[in-house]
């Protein structure tokens, strides 16, 4: 499964996810008003997207 992060309708990053393999995503969202998460899966897959311990944090 691929997950794409978009901010204000521009691509910020695309990541490939696999079951049991956590991925840390670090994005610069300076000036972004709307953050979106879009997933792409094969047509026959109905697996849910679970964002476990998802957080937005601010770097000092």
C-alpha cells in the first residue's frame, strides 16, 4: 500500500507501507493550511488504513 501526503494540493511525500513495519514520516509543513493523507491500494484489497499512534508534532 502506498500513502501520499499532500499539503494545500501539492505532494509532500509518498511512502510504501507494509503490515508490521512501522514508518516514521517527517514532513516540512511550514505554511501548509490543509494536510491530507491519501492511500493507494490494489483494486481487490479492502484492508483498512490504521494510523496507530499518529501525531503531529512541532520541532523547536
